[in-house]
C-alpha cells in the first residue's frame, strides 16, 4: 500500500493492528506497535534524528512505542523517543514531540492533551481493504 520502511529490522506489530496507505516508518531505532492499533494514511513515525549541537552532527536513534488500542489520525507525525499510551488518540495532522499518556486525546503542533478518551474500550480491529 505504498508504505516505506527505512530498514528490514526493528519493527514489531501486534495482533489486529492496521497501517494504512502511504505511511513512512523509520524503524532504524525500533518501532513497537501493540494490538488493535489503527494508523491512518500518510502517518510518519520517526526513530532517528541528528544532534544539532554535536560538532559532527551525530545521528541518534530513539525507539517509538505505540501501546494497544491507539488511533493515529491521517498525517500525524510521531517524533523519536515517544511512547503513545494505551487507548490514546493522536488527531489528524498533529506532531507528537513527547510521551502521550494513556487514554489521552492529543492535537496540534506540538500535540497537547485536549480531552480524555473513555477507558472502557472493548473492540477488535478487523479492517480489510476493499480494493487491492
């Protein structure tokens, strides 16, 4: 579905999780995705960057962890080292620069908590593409 991974290793995805079209997954620093996670179209997950204060512009790898029952909206961006807590929602177009607490709904640039999600979740994703 036209997704791009930066390397062959460093990627784990749980049961019933979905990555939609045109996502970029920079898994050089490891991406761990839990169960029942919905990643919408054109999401970017980054695990590597550069230390701009380093004399040699040193590269850094920091893992991203996305816990169970998370929904990341279209064109959301997750920066290196962030953990998205269980049941959290990242609104479309948001840029996550720090950890997101469980069951929080975050939005904006940078993403900030705007509300709390019901923590009595009881669903299992079974998304199937209509056309392939």
